C-alpha cells in the first residue's frame, strides 16, 4: 500500500515568520504565518479544498469574498466588537454595492480603489443617498481596507497593497463649540434648580472633561469622596451597540432584552491613557455628593436592588443611563435657556478651554482628558494655546516697563558713596564698572 503523498512544505523564514509552500495543478503557491502551527492549519485547509475540488487561487477570489474571509479569520479574533461591526458595515454595505466588490483580488489596482473612494465622497456616496461620505468616514474605511489588504500582501496573495496610494480629501476643521463663561454659569444654575438630580452629571462633566460614555460607566466603587481632594478612576465606557458574544473579551453586557439586536454594554476606555485617575475640583465633588444623597434616598425607599451596579448616573428606575438619553437631557436644558445647540462633547471642549484660560499646563490637561498623545491636545486646542501665548508676552512687557523708569527719576536719586572701580575682563575687552554706570545714566 502506497503511503499518502505529503501536501506542501513549511520552513521558517525568520523570527515569527513561517512560510507554507504548495503546488496545485503544477502552479506553485506560498503564504506566511506567524507560527508553525498556524502554517500547518492553513496547509490542511487548502489540502481539503483541493480534495473537495473547491480550491481556487485566492488572488482570483473576488475582493468582497476575500474581505469576509479576512473578517472571519483575522478580524473576529482580534478586533474589538465595535470595530468589527464597523468594518463589517464598510465591507458588506459600501464595498458590496460597488462593482469593485466583484473584482478578483489579483487584478485590484490603486486606480480602481481611488475611483471607488472618489465616488463614495461625492453625492450619493452615502448608503441613504443623501450626499457623500465625510472625509473622516472615508479615512476610516481606507484604514479598514488597508489592514485587510496588508494581510493579503503578507500572505503572498498580492505583490503590493493597492490602497496605499489612494489619496483622500482633507477633513475640514469644524468650529469647536465652547460655552462662554456666561453660558456655562446659566447652564449650571438651571441644573442646580432642576428636580432631575441625575443632571448633576452635566456639572460634573464641565469640571472633569469626561466623555459621555465614560460618565455613564462611572460607578461609586471608583469614586473616593473622602480623599483630599476627592478622586475618581475612569475605567470604562458605556454604550448601546449590536449585541456582543456572551464570552466577548472587551465588553460586558449590562442590559439586553431577548430578541433585541442591541444591548447596553460596558467596555474598556478608548485608549490606555483614557484609563486614568482624576482629582476633583470642589464643584465636581459637590455634584457627586448631591447624586450620592439622592441615590441613598432612593435605595432607602426601593431597596438595594435599585441601581445594583452602582452607577453614579442612573435612570429613575435605577438602571443604566444610555448616552443618547442623557444627551437629550442636556439638549432640553439648552433649548430651555435659548442657547445655541450644545452637544455633550462641547462640555469636554469647555472644560479644556477653561483649563487653558486658568493656566493649566498642556501635559496635565492631556492626561486629564485621557488623550493618547499630547499632540492630540495641542492640535485640538491650538487656538486657545495661541491666545495664552499672546498673553504670556505681557509678562516680559511688565518687567521692561518696571525697569524703564523716567530719566528725571534717576537724576533725583540721592548721591551714592564712591564705588571702587574694578576692571572686569570679558574675553579681550576691559570694561570698567564706572563706564558701565555712566552708560546706564545715559552720559
């Protein structure tokens, strides 16, 4: 009995890079994986497809088919659930509806992708047909395709990544909404007389700069009101999104109704730097003490099963507060005041602006905001940095003004005792103290 012929071979090219080689119908193919075990699994998968007569070279695979295979093999195990959902939307809606979806991977060119992105940015590029996609959305979609096609290069399916040459329009900077001091005072006054105590979180956001999802996820277990000053630890963000799997590594499902496609989840903060400790100013601490007192009253009435997760901001029924619901509360107060529209993120911008105006250094502000890089803070608030820079000049002007006393003041100064002249040598020059004094008097 003849032994079964071995399918393909494996060799290590370098550290963390193993190459699998195989032949089909006389054509040689290769791919790479980061481990020998992964290489063997891929070879076995290909062998089975060959035996089942369902194999075809992946470079001949239509783009959309490849993207979905990439999502399953690479995306699902590594991406956060929210990112996976976003990528799936890009691939199976925006790419799927375009003729480029049917192009074989090996025939894909940068010119084709450039045309795709240009059309998506024009009128009708949105799925609802209402205008084109924003430069930011185009950039995010390009990044998604770049990750997937970079893997195709790594696996030896294509020679180069065609998306890398795609040029996108620059994102126009939108005017940043920042509350004036008067607007902020009016908003705080309305919050403080409101019967809805949960809105105290609005004042808290104005003095901490928390994102709305971070505020909704904050629990009393991460608050220390007895510390001097009081502190909080920002550890998560709350959102409603498509329901993650039960064993999702990034998100915990807080509320989910059977049959619903979405759930309220708490996940990790946006970046590692967003996981941060904050020291609270008095107004932020006072807002928390009011929330705490109200919740203790509610628990005395309804029992400890009311707000069992211990959220700092919760609904009247003691459940988690959704960011959109809380933003609606802010919107109602702003409209009642007759102010120009204020979204919740404007409170974060207002906190940053007030901090700069009061002299907080940019490094501390960046840490307080939880930005991944200090450059992010500088780029966002460069306008207010410029104003602060202008004001800093006055420090030196004041010093100069203080030193430039009128000449008559110098003439009326009392005679001083004679000073012994001691020559000073500076390089090759000899400067006398008397000459220096005469120069100062303008003689």
